[in-house]
C-alpha cells in the first residue's frame, strides 16, 4: 500500500508542476481552456489536438492549451481547477465522483461532456495451460499495468469478484503492455490484463508467437463489478477478433470520455458539445475507434453527472 500511495503522489506532484508551468505561461482567462489528455505517444494526446482545433473554431476568441496527463490525474486536475477539460476513463471518474480510492474526497467539480469510445478490458493467457477462467490464475504469475493506472485498478476489482487478490498470485508484475507481451512470450507469466480498443495490437503481437486465449468474464462477475462501480459496462469480443479465437468472449470495459469543470458557463459547454457532435468525422480520422460515433452514443450515461450545457444540447437532439 505504501508503494502504491507513494507512486500515486509522485504522479500527482509531477503533473501539478507541469500544470503550474502552463499557468505561469498562459494564465486562465475566461476563454482559455486547458485540456488534459494522455502521455505523448498515446491516442489521447493527438485526439486532444483535434479537439483543440474544433473548440477554437466553435468558441470565437478562445484558446485551448493541450497538456499531457492520465485518467486519474486529469480528474484531480479539473476538480482542483488546474484545467477546464480532461479525458478520463469512466470507471475512475466515477470513483472520483464518489470519493473512492485512490481519490481522497468526493469530486464535486467534474461534469460529463461527451462519451467518445469504448475500451475493452481483456485478460490474456497462454492456450492449453489449463487457464480457462480468471480464478485459474490463482497461484500464477501475472502482469498488470503500473500502480495508479485505471487498468490496474480494474484488475484488482475483477480479482475481487473471484475472491482473489494480488496476494493469491505467485508474482505480480506492474509493467507496460509491451513488457507484458515479452514476459508471456518468454514463459515468465501466465496471464496479463489490459484495457484498450479491439483488436489490441499487443495481443495481436503476442498471437504471432504463441497461441493465446482471452478469458471470459461471466455475468456473475459483471454484476459484482457493476455494483461496485456503475462505470463498468458489459461488452462482447466477437469470434475471430484474434487469431484462432473461435467463440465470442464476454468481458467488460469503460468509456473514454471528455469531462469538464462544472463551473464552466452553460453556453460554453453547450457550444463545445455541439461542435464535437458536428465534427465527428474529423475526430475519427485521428482515433479510428471513434468511427461510427453518433450523438446518442456521446450522450451515454457513464455515471458522471452531465454538465447542464451538454445536457441541454443532447436533449435538443433527443439523445437523452
């Protein structure tokens, strides 16, 4: 626990320093928006650039500063007034709204703007090793993402539905997807978890060197997850998504969504929501998972209260 908290605090401190630098350089006028995205090299950062252009055209005289971040850090940043907009994973944003770990208090300044695309939680194991269910991972070595990451939190939540914890594993590696693939290729782990769009490139890479299985998450576990966090949503990974995947796999996941400060003027949030809805083709050109997104999906209730401006637009469009 100490390691987890110290890692989380260092992440928050690093982001705070970066935000402070941005504030000193640009200030935060009424028409200046700071948008916290993801690490450079990931999909959130270029998506932020596309949204930057859309907002600046839709809100005359506005300026958008795109900043790196991460789902949990972004929620803290917007809640504390360090940014006006941020990307998040709905499960961790719901945790923020309710004041659950790793958040220390209920967030009262986070309002939903738009759901963008769905990310699938996936549990991968080598085929023909007798690992057919999550509970078969007991006593095995696994890999999850670094502590403080949304996917790592989701891994713990899933294990809990089976009455398991990290203590029940022979070893837990907190590593990147790339490192997890290498560990499984070399036979050092028997399972790894990730959350991303499908098909996941890391799983596809792994499948080129060995046969793998994506584990099914049954309804019983999904119900327990939903009772713990309403940001979780059931999904199916269709047969054929991965090499030699003969059957559909039931799993769960979370929405990548855009949230904003509840203090943002209603008309501003309305204009931003409307502009995004009218430029979905531009966004899907940056992140392919956005292809097919429509206003109804943008208005998906992920368990975070809507900003009044966004809600007004969605109701006008009969999306709510």
